[in-house]
């Protein structure tokens, strides 16, 4: 057992998209700070950020029906859609900065333009979609959105979904060309390659087992080296817990009061992947449907063209499910060991409240392939079982906490938890996830380094022109941002690799 020790300015735990983004932002703001990354697996972006573990949707609320809810007066509330769109514009600006500064050479390596569509069936949902379209299409953030309930037009947009579709039910769709497919796994790897070139020490096969405050105000991490079984001690002034599903346990170990009374609820995922290139070639969009009654928002079904490994693919899902693991590579004891005296009541309350959800998730796990095919046939009426394989997706851990609405409330968003002195922060939750990595990491920076924000603001604004400003209130800025980001997307389109 060795006793290797190092001391650094910043330690990032986990090599997913969140640590990659925070590390890149910090290196641009303060190039001389020393950053060390510890990742328990052998490479970067292997858990939720991996391209096969998430849906790769650049969530800009262009197609996700759950971001626009129908109010009791029949109108459609688009405030959440606006917030998510603005957050995505922040990511797009930062990625454009990376491309324009040659920190990432080719946007095609991680992003591709792809129409985003919403698709509904039945009179009630068609009426809802029409209202949603009316509310969004007049908003400059959603410029270019089209609506159609004409089967001929729909045949042009989604031929694979329209072929052999019975004509006895009303159907409708919206389509917007400015959507994206993002390969978050590739982006994560590109960012870590860039960080390595900048002198960041990225240590794989290193699992952070524990962390504690030292008497001189630093954080000391106990790190297990899986290459030789040794235990190392590393200290830092600032620690970011970017362990994805592994973050909750580490936050609990840190002992900070802000991390108390919080629990985690794991939701697993499954995709169906098309293995028939002829079928794959007949679809070109991300098409989001409506969640089934009782289904959690993260299991809204969608049929997605994806660009992975320089190839066009077609995925359907995700089907939600239940597993007590907090990471795909996690342990069956993750859920039970996350129950502590301080969150026991919160967890019990959540357990009692969420029996129907747990039942739904367990039923989903038990679904046969044929039952899953039936759900797919709502999208592709003539889908053949032999053309589709099952793929285990990433694990999400939803936050459970006490809120104004009661004890043990399940949250579906992401949450930044930080200590009062700003020396440690953790990211919990998973949705809208990787798409909002840049604005969420800017929140970490603002919370943990308030003393530097004034000095850093000009550089942040150089990278993200809309930083700190509402795009919606600044039509000229929307135009500027759209021009900037569409140039990046156009660059990505120029190289015709996908077939
Ligand atoms: C099925 C599914 C579909 C999704 N679809 C989308 C989508 O379409 N669009 C979107 O924007 N987002 C989507 N998301 C969410 C998105 O994938 C996540 O929000 C994002 O990848 C989380 O990144 P992360 O860096 O926090 O975590 P991760 O990518 O999980 O990375 C955490 C890393 O920390 C490491 N780690 C954990 N514990 C330790 C430890 N103790 N010591 C050292 N290392 C540790 C892990 O090995 C891992 O590499 C989806 C997620 C799932 C599961």
C-alpha cells in the first residue's frame, strides 16, 4: 500500500460531461490553476455521458412535450420551454467558442443538425399540439417551427412512421430544422483530450472512496488506485463532485450540512437499436411523442436518428426501469447504502408517495421484447422484431428532497449542492442533463468563486455573449447567437461522412 500524496488547486471527481465542462471553463478563466481529475473507470465518458447511454438530444425544448404543460384554463405554459431553450443556447455558444478558438477542431465530431419533431395521435393531443405550436411559433426562440396534420406533408417529413399507418385516427406533428443530435460521449472525450494538452492531470482507474476537511481548510480525498490496489491521499482547495449517479454517496461522505436530508431514486433505461440499414436510412429526425399516463417524464418515447461512430443509427426509447444501482457500473447496494439517519424520513416519505411509480418501473423491466415492439409500432407501424435489438442505457438518479409540497418529493431536474464557503460542490439529478452542462457549471462557478466573478465576467462574455442576459428580452442578441451557432452547425454539416 503506497501513500502517494499530491496537492492541487482543483480536483474534479468523475470524467463525465459535467467535469469536462467545468474543467474547460476554469482553464479558460484561470489557465494557471492546477486541476486534477480522478475517474474510477479506464476512460472518460463511459457512464451517462456515453453516446450509447443517453439519447443525444440537444434539449432546447423544440420537441419535448413535457416542457410545455396545459394549464387549467386551456392555455399552454411555455415558461419552462423558454428556460431550457436559453440554457441550450448557452451550451451552443460555448461549443462555438471552442470550435472558433480551435480548441475543438471539427464540430462534426460531436454535433449534427437534425430536425426536432413532436408527434401526437388522437383528437385531444392534436388540439394540444396545435395550441403548443401557436404559443411557441410566435416566440423568436422557436422561429421556424412548422405544424401539420396533413398526411401528405407528414409523409414527406416522416416516411418511415407514415407507411402502413391506419388512417382512422387524427395525427399531427411539429417540425423545426434547428434541432441537434449531440454525441455527448465524443464531446466529453474531446474536452478531456484538450484538458490533457493544457496540463490537467487526468487519472483513470482511480476511485474516490472518501473525502474530508483538513484542519487547514483543504479537502483531502482518499483515492483507490485500481491498477495496483494502493490507497492515495490527494488534497485540493476546491472539489467538484461530478460522479453522476456516484455523486450522492460522495456528497454524504463530505459531511457538509447542505448535503443532508437528500436522497436518490435510481431509474434505469433501455433503448431499442435498429440493426437494418435500410430502415435507418428512411428516417431523419428526432421525433418525441407523449408520455403514457403514469410514466415519469424521462421515459417519453422518441424515435431518434443518431450519429455515432461516423454512422447514422436509429434508436427508440428510452424504456424506463428499476435497478437499485446508482451507476451502470455501480453496486446492487447503492440504494440501500444511500439511506442515512438524516435522510431516512425523507426516503420513507418518498417511498410511500412513489409506490405507483415504482410499480410502473418494475412492470417496465418485466416487459417482453414483443411488448416493447408494440410501443415501437405506434411510431413505425410495420416495424419488424428482427430489425431491432435491446441496449441497456445509462442509469439516472433522481433527487429526493423535502420541499414546500411535502417531505420526500421526487425531483426531475438537476441540482447543484454547494457548501457555504464554496470549497465543494456536487451535481445531482439528470435532466435536462448534458445539454445544460454549460449553464449548470457556470452556476457552480458563480456560487463557489463569487470573489472572482467580476474579474472573470469579460472572459465569460467573450465565450458566451448571452451570459447573464435574457435572450428573449434582446432580439438583436438572439439573432447574433443564432448566426454564431448556425455557423458552427453548418461547419459540422460540410463534411459528408454519414450515410
Ligand atoms: C437514458 C438516458 C437518456 C438521456 N438522454 C439525454 C439527452 O437526450 N440529452 C441530454 O442532454 N441528457 C440526457 N441524459 C442525461 C445525461 O446523460 C446526463 O445528465 C449527463 O451525462 C451527466 O453527466 P455527468 O458528468 O454528471 O455524469 P456521468 O457521465 O455519469 O459521469 C460521472 C463519472 O463519474 C465517475 N465516478 C462516479 N463515482 C466515482 C468515484 N467515487 N470516483 C471516481 N469516479 C467516479 C463515473 O465512473 C463516471 O465516469 C440522459 C441520461 C440517460 C440515463
